[in-house]
C-alpha cells in the first residue's frame, strides 16, 4: 500500500525544469517535483506521493492528517 504524505514547502528552485522544491516532512527535508502544483508558495502544504507533489493542502488539514499518522504509528 502506498500513502501520500503532507509536507511543508520550504523553498522553490526558480526556473527549474521540472519545477522542484524542498519539502519538510517533520524534520526530513527532501527535494520534490512541484510540476503538478505550479502555483504553490513557500509555507504552503502539499500532498506528496513518490517524490511528486500531487496537490496543495490546507495547513489545518495537514496537521490533522499528521496527527492521524501519529496515532497509526503508535498502534503498531
């Protein structure tokens, strides 16, 4: 099973092809393709699957989702 995970956009590389940015997943920062969300801004949250941001996400919804991941993680 694959999961898409919310992360916060920390930086966007200007004029890159493909469009890429650095996204923070609770302290783990990765370079992510942002081509599917070209209007994303620094500080916004995105849903990431397999290295690609597939949509933007509201900050409050991202927090709720991450809290649910914590609950699932503690149950295992």
